């Protein structure tokens, strides 16, 4: 198809897409591209939903979730991981160098250290200051878009036509300690089937996990829906069964042909597409206007 190779990611992420495109340009695979791409917001303290600089949980701890999937259906994931700048690379190591799919918490940290990753402080002064401010009232209520969701889900198709995906986040700001969201859950925050396409999700993970959001989108594409129809149907499944009033969920999908879809509950969700050397940010359609 003429639409590939491509890189697509949730939210406004041109720098991440550029890094992914550069990996493809160097002859890297779609897997190399998505890993290189999402490492950008992981290391960027200005992105307060991912990696270094991410907002902490209630107890002031930055805990990270990430997963990755390749074109063969292999998957790797880390959940509730602390002190590691690049959880996506640990997830890739889980996939490639361990017999498992998912490692959690202290075990994931020990594995990361054994693989040569460095232990670092990820709580920036700015995130700490905001958290201390929050502690004064300590009211927790997720609010759509206002939390400035920047969790990155990224899908790429390389020149060979292979699809891979990655998703990484520091999760919801001021979540309970130990809370894990949809982002590192294969089938919820991310799913790739190289025969069909890939999907990823962002927003309030609890709603996505209850409906296996990304898996659902890929399965709907398998049944013949376009990526757009599949994203809309998956979001409508959430809307039909769950309380979505002040809550955001965004779904993003691409199929083997390089066609895309995106849909969200609330307005404000957008995605970044890079192809043919051009990068463009597009507002997704939404259920509520
Ligand atoms: C979560 N889905 O932990 C993530 C949050 C998110 O932009 O997407 N933030 O529930």
C-alpha cells in the first residue's frame, strides 16, 4: 500500500513521531521505531503523564506502566515499575530476554537492573510541587482532558508492512499506590495483530480495561470494520455500559493498508501521524460534542 511506512501516536507528539521515523530511516523495524518514538516523552520532564517528570501517585511515588508488541504477536510489559527512565525498553527486554510477558513492581525493577538499566529519581521538582499542592485537599476525581492526558500509544508500519506498537505512561495523577491502568495490559491499552492491524487507547484506563478496548478494535477490524468504524464501536461499547460523563477515553487504530481511525468520548483527543516525511496532528471525532 502507498500509505506505508507510517508512524501514528496518541495526542500531540511530533517529537516522538520524528524519533520513530528516524529509526525507520536508519533501516530499523517497526518495533525499533515505536520503542525509539515513545522513549522521547519518557525522558521529557515536560510530559507529565509519561516517564521522567510524570505526576506521582497519592504517596508521591512515580510508578510506570508500559507494553510493547511485535509483528509476530510477541508481547512484553512492565507494570507498577519505579525508578527507571525507559519502561518501554524494559518491556522490550521482558519480551525478548525473559520467558514471560509481564513483570510487576519490585520484580520488574530487579529485572531492569539485571539488564543494565540505571536506577534514577523520576520525580521532578515541578511534579513534586504540584503533588504537595494537591495534598492540601487530596481530592481525587479524574477529569477529562483537564489532567492533560499525554500518555503515548504508538503504532508503526515499516517498509516490509509489519505492524508493531508501544504504549507507556505514568498512569493517572494521584492514583492509589499500586494502581495499574490499561496502558501496559495487552488487549486493553495496546493490541497488534500483524494480519489485521493495531490499536491503542488513552484516557481513563479503568473504562478501557473493562471492555478490552484495543483487542476489541482489532477484532472489529478483523470482522471487516474500517479502523474508524472499529474505534467508534469500541468507544460506544464503553458509553453504553459505563458512567462516562466527565471522563475521557480515546481509541486510535491502523489497519494493514495504513488506513487510520480515531474516536473519543469527549472532544479534545487528537493524534499525530507521520508519513511521506510529513507530520500532522489531527483532532479526532468524538461522541460528545
Ligand atoms: C491510565 N490510560 O493509566 C492511562 C492514562 C492516560 O493520558 O491515558 N493518560 O489509565
